[in-house]
């Protein structure tokens, strides 16, 4: 059920400047790759460094909602993503034994011309993004990152782990939840666990699974699966966080099968497919939001380096994509890159990101606390109304 979507990339226009201003993007994940493409489209010189030598092509599945798809369209990769992913417009809620309670339509947060949700394998999306980065003319170095930054009023001198160095007009730190750059520039905010954790694995997609299926309750707080292609989906189980050091990674498949035993419907088939512990991912939920400025001088945080939310809203990647879009818009629309401009970026993003982070954490806390009368649907509806607005 892969779908196509209209392609109308937005071209950001720059003020004339000689020589071309240069940007270093640290991190080649969702936010960094998107920002690099947008800045190249705007005519800037862009270098991108990624610490992982494989280009950060790893992970399980993700669900991209419409507001995320708006940005994929902006950078010209939406059609390819829809070809390789799986578009859907609804969610089916079930009891633990697999009995359907109801199917409801998702809000199309990206507009009526975009699917409500696109499920994808994360490595597939990353490969598409990295191909777009290279096609944009961005200079890419894998297996390399930053070990020193020195700023003055006009730029940033950067030393890299491969022994090279360079000077840039701006550095964008998109190096993730545990951003090393965040510490280098003196921002002390750190991620905090929320008390929940998630097991995730790819699994074959039965023909009858055409949308996300969710169960609230049973052995886990949440059990669900989401189609990611014509043949595959990813399955997940959310539980109270355990000490990760107490779980041998070699037992991950066994642990996920055990937790899934209490679910019916399609779950027996999913359980049977969970055989390789290397394909199972166990991750704690974290909350992270840098409360103060998102920049120091000419170094600015983007995406997970600035904020992270639990996946209860499936908005983590969307928030990172929106960061990249807004920052590129501001950089390409202003001749002067100064403290006021980077403050404007943070101020524009903060209310929307805070809503998503707080809502994601609240839904998880209701699960942990066993709140029976929580207004989940009302909270989701109000949040969706916010996300339908342009960032």
C-alpha cells in the first residue's frame, strides 16, 4: 500500500553574499541530513560529519505523521519515502486477546493532501536522506566528528577527530540525544528517564494489517505494530523500565517473546518471528528539553540535541525535521546571522516542542500510574490541532 505524494520542494532564497557562507552540520541523522539539504538548496556551503562510519544506518521502525511528511516533501524525498514505506490513515484499538474495539481515522496533521501516517524502517529512511545529502553537493565525512570548537565574532574554528580543521560561519549540532557538542558549548541540560521502556523488532506484515494496531493493557502497558512496507512491519511492547545492565543482549529475543505471550490476534505470529536478538531493540523512554538558549555564539542545537520525547505521540522525528526546516528558513531569509536570529529560532520552536514533549510524557505517566479515567483522546485531539498548524 505504498503511496505517492505530490513533490513540491520549497526553495529558500538567500540574500546575495560573497563569499558563500559556510555551515558545518554535526550529525547525519534525521535533523542533520535534512538541514544539510535545505541549506545547500539555499546556496550555502555545507560540510556534514557523522561519527558512525556506516552513516548512522541503524534502528527499527518509526511512524512519520503528516507534519513530518511536509518536511520530507520540502526536501524532495517524499515520493521515494512513500514508495519504500507504508501509508495509512487510521489506528485500530484492540483488547489483549485481539478483539477489535474500534478503528478510528488519524488526524492528517500535514494537510489533506498527505497521508496521516507513513510507517518506515528507520534504516530505509536514513539511506534515502543520506542519498539526498550527497546529491545536494554537501561534503560528507563519515567516521568523523568534532573534538574542539573555538569561536570569535565572525566564525567558528573547528578541529576534527581525523586531525583536520576548518572554519565556518555557523555550526549546527544535530548529534543526537547524547550530544557531545552540547557539552562543548556549555549547555548542561541532560536527558532524564521517564520510567518506561520499549522493546522493538521488525516482523513480517500479515496481509490484513493495513494500519497501526494498539493494545493498552495486558502484560505490557502498550502492545502495538505498524506497517513499514508491503511485506514488513515493526512491533513494539512498552513496559516499566528495567535495569538495562541486568538484561543480557543475547536474551533480547527471548525476553520480547515472553512479554508478548499474553497477546492474541496477530501476536502469536509476531512472537514466532522473533528469533534473532540482534534484531530486537530495548530502549528507555527519556524526556529532554533545553530550557535556556539553544545556542552559544555561532553554534546552535537542532533536533534531539535540543529535545527528545517518548514515542507515545510518534512525534520525535517530526520535531527534528521541523527544527531543520525552521532554522534553514531563518538562515536563508536573513543577511545577518546573529544572536537575535538564533534566539528567534528557539523562541519559534519552543512552544510547539514543549507541547509535544509534555504530552508524550503525560500519556506515559498515566500508563505507569494506572489512571483509568485519563482523557487520552481529548489530549491527543488538542495536540493534533496544534500540529496541523505550520511550525
